């Protein structure tokens, strides 16, 4: 990003950088309207800077405006020559309901040249598309990439577990949810909660201000077997 901003004047580069930092922070806080305002300002000031267009595309993607997101991602790809947004482009096509076009893009030569982590994200998206099409077996196969056998892939392991569960393979699903939970140091998934569900553990979230009550002693209980005639 720093290299991209060097094409601007120093004053403009500093201003655009501040807007991009705000976009990232506001997206993290899920304040999408404010994030969009900063992203649009960055693009007005630096429309030929890929990072600015990517930021705008990312806000659009997070808010479900897949047509706009796809347009921005295509622009980034054209002016930067980078294919790193291909997984998001495929998912945007999916969001627009164009599943065949999404699969065609996922099988393009450029997709096959993606680095490892981008391949992981693409595999997760393709698996989701196969499930949308009712092709659950194919969805599982889509996730069987070399990275699946490597540690520190919580999202991939989670997707694999969820797909196994969809196939009724509960014991295997539990094993993969456990792998996801073990690898998920940044809490990217709810693998722990899914494990608890499989194990039949019910967790109740109390409303703010509520306190969990201790069980009443037997002599103060009503409605149980001791009070029945």
C-alpha cells in the first residue's frame, strides 16, 4: 500500500492513507456506513490506487452489494495485475446467483496459480457453491486440497467439518471441528460451540443484568414429583 501511495503527492498520500486506515477500523467495528464514506473519499482522491479501490470493494462486499464489489475487484485486478482478489470475485458472483460463472472463474488458469492461503479461501467458496447446488459430495472434494492436512487452517478445517456434518458423518465432523478449534487462536470460527452442540451441551446466554440462579432446595420447589398427589 505504501508503494502504491507513492504515486500521489505527499499531502494527498497521507490523507488517503488515513482514510484507508479508518476503513479497516470501521469494518472491524461493523460500522459500514462510515466505512463506505471513508472508502468513497479515498477513491475520489486516488482512483488509480489499487488499495483505495480494494477498500471500496471490500466495504461493498461486506454489506452484500456484490455487483459493486465485483466491479471494484475487477478494477483492482486490471490496474494492479494481481489475482489475489479472485476468491472474493468468485464469492461475489455466487452472491449474485451466477453460480456457473463463479465456478468458471474458480477454474481459470489464474486461480490455479494463487498462493496457498488464497487457494484455501477459494476452496471454501467453491465448496459453498457446490452445497448451494445440492452437490454435497462435490463440496467435500473441493476442500480436499493439500492445505487441509497442514496445521493452522481453522477456517478450512471448519468448512470440512461442516460439510461432513451435512453428509451425516457426525463422528468425522466432530474430529474436524476439534481440529478447527485447536487451530483457531484468533477465534475466527465457532468451532467450540459446534463441538458443544454435537456433544449435547446446552449453553444459555443470560441477558444483561441477569444472574444465574442457584437451584432451590427440595423443600422450596414446586411443580416437581414431591408436590404431586
